[in-house]
C-alpha cells in the first residue's frame, strides 16, 4: 500500500486562521482584520494505492479559485490561491499514470473550497461525504458559511459516508473503507462540525490524513485550535484524540496545508509525542543528542520503508 501527496497549487491565509487568536466569535472574526498573511502553503490531496482500488482523499484546489465571489468578506479579505489548470489533481494523477477512471472513490474530509475544487475530474468515481457536512455546505446557508456549492459539478451526487462502525482507538466514530480494514475514516470534528480524517494502517505504523483537523503538526501538538472552528471544546477534544492516537503507534501526520507534510511522508517521519517526548525534548536541548536521535530516526525509517515496499508488493501481487 502506498500513499502519495499531490500538491494542487498553493494558498495564503491569515496567521490568525492557522492558530486562533482570542476566543469565541472574536477568534473567528480575527482573520478579517489580521494584516499578517501566512507563507504560501500547499493545498494537498492524498492518493492511496490499495488492492481494492485507488482512493483519493480530498480533491484539492482548482484554477477557478483564483476568482472568488467578491461579496463574501472571507473570500475578499482572507484567502488567495496560486494554481494553474495543470496543477489540478486530474492532470497530476495522469502524470503519475493514474487515469481518473482508476480512482474508485474520492473521500472528502470536508467541503471547503480547496478540498472539493477538483471534483470535476472524477465524474465516474464514488464521492464520499459526511451527510452533515453536505447539509451545512449546501444552498444559500452554505454560501454564507464560505462554501461554494454553486461550483460543484452538475452531476454531484455524493454518497453519504456514515461513520457507523463504532469507536476506533480514541475516536468515537469510524468507518472501515476497505475490506481488509486497513483504511479507516474517523470523525475529527472541530474545523467543521462533521470534519473527518482518514487513517491508513501500514503494519504497526499509520499515516493520518488530517484534512484541516489542524493546519500543521505543531498546532495539533500544542492543542491550538484554528480561527475557523465554531466549537472550541470539540476542536480541543479532536486534537487531543489525534495526539493520543499518535502516541499509541508511530504515526505520520499529514494535514492538507502543512508545508512539511510531503517531507514527513517521504521520510516516513512519525509525530514526536507520548513515549518519545522526553527524547524529543532532549534532542532539541542538545545538538549532539539531536544528531544521534536523527540518525536513529533515519535508521528506523529506512527499515520501515523496506517493510512498506514488501507490503506493497504483497498488496499488488
Ligand atoms: Zn477547511
């Protein structure tokens, strides 16, 4: 089984959207007046090759996002995209040798505009969306909330993804997406109330495809909620659940907009949390220790990589 990162252009948002400032409504309005823009951040979708077929998690941005409705203050003041048509997910998959028809299923973490933008490339794939997310994103109320339902493909008829398989680790709701149970959708509410993430089990490791559960790994580790979530206790509980999961097994954390996601995936570098936190702290205090730790990490990730190669051969034989 293999996971690929597909960068569909870049986005700039406000610093106070990445890590919320203040509380409640003030936190959610802060990006409108914030003058501090982020760096250009990737807009990642993730492709999972599995023996049951190819699964795409999120459809990324589209070149159409360079033109956004001016009437909406968020679109006018808080977000900028940089993406050419050939950077959309469809052309990039073709370059990887994957035809749109090979994508059995597209699972959307949520319906924000840079996650559903590339849906038009997959007219024949099953599109899986949380029914609650679809309700919140539809119609005029959805447009007011900052979704773009008017840009969904005409034939957009997603299948409701019900997380009705019971708890999975620290996550109270989940759904196994493959017959072998190795790919699991889990509820990660916060950024949106019905946001979900996708966990890919690979032996004793896992990749955690996080959507916008947090904008980066540091925010998740710090339990710092973003400037978007409308339920602070819920968002805080989700970040705590992700940390608990990452402490339970080596977990590569892959949010959609973390500039380090691609590098972590390439190196199979897990989150530093729980048991290993003392080692991480020691490493950052002492350069010599840090170097030794780095060597151990790369040695162990080398081993993991060869295990993954064996697994992927098994998967496709
Ligand atoms: Zn989002």
